[in-house]
C-alpha cells in the first residue's frame, strides 16, 4: 500500500524557515514525479512544488518561487521542501504525493504568524 508520512511543520514567524520531509513507501519512488501540495483553511488543495524523476527538473507555483526548494533522495525514498522567507499566506497543511496523487497522508501543519 502506498503511504506518505510528512513531518517538519510547526509555528514560525514571518520571514522564518522550515524544512518539511516526506517518507514514502509502497511504490517505486524513483519512477514518479513528486509534488508538495498544501491546503489552507477554506481553500482547495493546490500543488506548490514539483520535482521530476531523476531530479531533472523542478517547478513551483508563482507564489513560492524563489522561496521554496524541493529536493528528493531516491535511495532513501524521501522528499523534502525547504521553505524560506515564510509568509502568513503560506499557512496550510502540507502534503507530499506523486504528481498524479495516490493515497493522501496526514500532512504536516505549517503556521506562519507573529
């Protein structure tokens, strides 16, 4: 069974940084493009960062470009998201998944507030 376990969220002040991690299991991780998604209160889930198979390309939604960095370790089956210069509008539950989503994990809460 495909499983994703996200961690690393928390409460941070505006301008601060967090690093999220995701541990994947139950799939051939190195054969999938991977994404970080987020869902803010009252809003639909959206993808924010994408990384292709074999780390050949990354893409970001405009609102996080220049602030977030997605990375992956295929040997460890992990996906990370380095988030810098965080803003209150980044507050959301963050999830990892394949580019075409499979089972959703519990996510990790990120709250940006002073």
